[in-house]
C-alpha cells in the first residue's frame, strides 16, 4: 500500500510518501512559508536527490496541490498518477477523550476535531487545514487521523486528573492528555526490538527532546504517565514554552503586566522556555555555542535548567513505576546532543544509569546503546520515526474498513 503521510503546521506541510509493502520511502519533503513571501517546496527523491520549487503558495490547499503535482510529475515524480496513492495519514495533535486510537476520517470525525481546536489552538487548526486540503484536491481517497494523545489513553485516572473541582473536568474535559505519543510509542518499541526484550516485560522512560520536549513512563508497553498535560505547554522546559510553572506566578504576571488570557498564552507558549531564559534563541545549538564558546551565563543557566528538569522527571517516573530497565533519548536534541545526554544522566548512577562516554561522545542520530556494559539500566539513543508509525496505523485502519 502506498501512503502519503502529512504533518501540517500553521505555515508548513511536512510529508513522506511510503510504499509499505516494499518498506520504501518513495519521496519526502516540506512546504514552508505558506501564505508568506518566499514560499517554497523542498522535495527529496528516493535516490536522495533534492529539488527546490519556489512559488506563490497562498494556503494549505495550494501546498497540497504542489506536493501531489511534484510526486506525479514526469521529471521529479515517483508515481504515474494520483490513483497510486492509496491513503493519506495525518498527524493530529489532540483527540480529546473521544479518540483513544487512530480513526478513519469522516464528516462526523471532522466535526469532533474542530471542537478539539480549543484544546490545542496552535496545532489542531493547521492539522485540520491539511485534512480539508486533501478532501478538496483528491476527495475520494481514504484519510486517517493519527493522534498524539492516543498512546497516553492508558494512563490511570489518578494520574491524568488535576486537583481542580471535578465539575470542571466533567464540563470541559480538563485533564492531562499528553502529547508526542506516536514518537514515544515508536522509540519504546524500537528500543525493545533492538535489545531483544518483550515490551510487556520492561519499564521504559522515553525522553523526546526537541523544540517541544516531553518525557513518558511506559510500564509493560503502556503509557502510565507523561510530562505534557492538558496542553503541550506543561512539563519539561522547551524551546519557547515554559513547561511547569506555579499558577500563582501566572496570575501574578497577568495582573502586574495587565495582560489577558490570549497575551498570557502567547507569553508562555512563544516567548518563554529556552528563548525566555537566554534572550538569545530557542535553538539549543545556538545556546550551547554561546554558553561554551562565549561563556554566556544565561545560556549556561538555561542548559542546567533544561537538563535538571529532565533528570527530575526521570527520577519521578522511576519511582512511579517501581523501577527502570530502559532509558531512551530521541528527538532533535536527544538524538544529537551528547552534552545533553551527559548532563541529564549525571548523578543518576544510584538508579543504575551509567553512560559510556566513549560511545556517547559525538554520537549523532544513530541507534545505539550508550550505557556501560554493566549498567543496570540500558541507556539508548533511538531516532524517532513518527511518520512510519502514522503510515502503519493508516494502513491498518484502511485495511480493516474494507
């Protein structure tokens, strides 16, 4: 089955085109600056050859048309016609309590997803734009929604509930949902596959560290806790998101700065995190360069805060699960920053976490066990592959609906 996987942002569309039966990625790429000057499509063929197309891409519908046009073109394409696309899988961030697994997209599902836009206003609206665009351009093709929240539906109630009036949970669905579920599921399963162990028999902590960061406690193959909550702003420190903060501090800032809820949301989602601490950048590479090459004190502070918060969650999740067998790093930072991995694991020897620095140092984007031979906990780097999980789920849903 040939499946197009789409991940829409507010001004971008990432895509990968899979031939699952042959285990091939036929094409991949990204459309950027949708609705802005200088918009373009960067397309990569199966051979690795890359081509760049610049044009006026005013909306997501035109972006999808560009993608499908390149994929079916004589010179740069990988299919003879659009009839070869069997299904489209979409990353959808929030599925609320209604969707605990991937689902075939129908008009009724779209209505439900529109409702959840309030819960993830930065993510679900662009996800829906991709669904609308595909429905408009190739209306008869099956579409599947794969939710970031779905993997975390196994969390028990005492974990996902907040200590607020119960009536607010019943009325508005205010609870911890968790995100990055597709990534956490993939890397935990892949880690167990590499180690030759049964996921149902081990306790795993996965750390998805990128511009968005989250940790997940996975006990015997199921998510039992995760750091992101009602929205993706809770938990670990991120590129521009604050992570955990005292609600009293939030209301105090709003009062002193005389700002409303929309401005507060922008402040804690877009101007906080690493960017807020350093005042320089949300990019950890730039922050590390300023810290270690120029000695910038605020960048050094941001690195310590970032590592400490992850370390604290690892300790908490090991306690919650009653032990730990495998610790996995993934995401752009987790896969590529040996400094971060070292900082996070430092002084965690009491948990059985011991890194082999000869293996860890300089390791970039490669599947590898980085713990010492005698380490009680296996520490690993596993590059994430959310797109593959979306493709597999899409095939499963479409096959079962036939």
